[in-house]
């Protein structure tokens, strides 16, 4: 149904935003960034072109106005923390769809995504402890709703 389309478009947005942040922080040029972005998300191609052409700070400000979960995130934060917040956005969307369409495939999709997030969190905790990262750093990079 239409909800699957909405979810897939949100998933594309999360992938594109991850790429935008990573490539912008790495200093990649606008044209290269645009060649790596996926079409058909809720963020239009025109908006993606605008975001890719902005300075990192301006891009971040525009994105945080649109995506609630990213509010309060500073650019000095790790890409892992930004990635975790984007993943939370996706999980919240899946959770809403799961409750709105309980007799469809939505609960299965939500369950798989939540298990992926759980596995990501376990890996992060184990590797973080193994390499001696600060507990606050590990906590800030966890995907927790």
C-alpha cells in the first residue's frame, strides 16, 4: 500500500542524509555528492541539489528544521551520533506504520529494523569498551528510542 511507499521514501531520505553529512564533512564537491544521492525520497531532487550546494553549517540548519530528531545536534558531534539520530527517525516511522497497519507486513518490517538497531547497539558497546571509548560517547551513538 501507500504506507510502504512512505516508509521506503523515508529510508531513502535517511540514506541521502547520511551521505550528505559524511561527504560534506569530507569536503567532497557538490557535483560528486549529487551523483551519489538517491532519487525518490521525500526530499525532492531540487532540495537535495540545494543542500549539496550549501556550506555544512547552513545545510545542517536546514535539515534540523525539517527533521525533529536532529534538533539539538551540533555539527561538532560525531557522524555516528548523527547517524544514530537518523536511524531513530526511521525507527519511529516504522513504529507508527506498525501500529497503523497491524495486519500487514509493517510489523515485520519494524521488527527487522529494530533487530538491526539492536545488533548495531551491541556491536557499538562491545567495540567501544574494547577500544576504551568513554561511556558518554558510546551512549550518544546508540540508537535508542
